[in-house]
C-alpha cells in the first residue's frame, strides 16, 4: 500500500498541496482522511499488522489509492475477504460474449453467475421470460423471480418443482461461498421475502446441475418446451455460465422463430 500511496499526487486525489512536503505522493493521514478511517489504524494496516479489516473499509482504501482491478484483487486476497465491487463487475461480459448471446437467436439465452444472477440476456429471453433490464438490479435473479415474480409464478407450469430444485442447487453451491457477503445477502433477502422459499430452505436439500426440460405457457405463442443447457465459461465452480433454452420439440422451435420474427 505504501508504494500505491507514494505514486499518487495530491492533485490527483483532490488534496491541497502544502509546502515542504517530504513524502512523495500522499501522506498516510491524507489517505486515512480520504478513506474515512483512523490514521493509526491505517498505519497499522500499511505496516502489515494483524488487524481486522472489513470489505467496505478495504474498498474505501482501494478507491483512495486508485487501485486497478489486479491490485484490488491482490489486496482483498491478502486481507482474506471478498471484494464487494466484484458483485457488480463481470469480466465475462465482453463484447465477444455479448455477440455470442445475439447469435443464439431465436433461442433464449442469458449469462449467469453461480448465484443465478442474470448478468446479460438476448432478445428472445426478454420476449419469453420478461426483460431483466426492466427490473431492479437486485431482482435480476432466477431464484428470486421463481419465488416472487407473478409472471414466472403463472407461466412456468412446474414452478413449485423448479423452485425446490433451484433452492437445493443454491444450497449445494453456497457451501463453497458460505462466508461471502453477496451469497449471504441473496439468501437473507429470499428468506425474509418468501415463506415458500423459507420452508424449502429448511429442508436442507441439495441437488446437482443437470439438463432438464421446462414447460412454459407463453401468452402469445402458447406452450413452449425448453431444454435448459449450461455452458461454463471457466473450469471454476464459481465461474460464469451461458444458459441456453433449446427447443425440446419442433413445435417449440417454430414458436420461438415466430416470436423472433415478431420482435424484429
């Protein structure tokens, strides 16, 4: 942290330059002020003393020191805590991956993380399941939508079975992320909002990932039988995946093509 502090000029940080500065870059007290922490505490952190540091405080320090993504990741790894900004930043959302999503038309497809957050989707996904862009960011999650969305509750014909299965998969995946704030926040919100989910969670069921067919009653084109397929973008279990809904029969194929033609 000292090297990062010394490379930032007072002008870059918006700190008035005082005369007789003997320290290159920022002083410790200036970084502490920018991050809203105590000078003594920050000094101990910079010296590598054994102190507790929360993700929020480390985030404030990383911002004050203008750390790039690699430096942030290193700092959070050294502190043994999770970067809260990683919840909203997705390295998998590249222009190439967005083009892949669009090339899958007329099949609904979305980019998800291990928590079932919907990070990006194509037009057929919006036409079939609703446009995630119209939802609040915290609601763009398949588990949340199965439990709380009136549209998903009405139009997924095996919704109760799907919710039970997804809750069990979430428990299975969360075993590797039990201490991470984003996972705990998602779970807490569901437990508070949905008595149905709370009852399922108390069963302590777990389930593996497996392809399966979902029946969906679309108000415009009728019954859609869609096979749910995952393509992982990394060998890591916590990585991102491309989820594609492939027609399970010829009638569904034709209806998806009709939907895509209407949306053009």
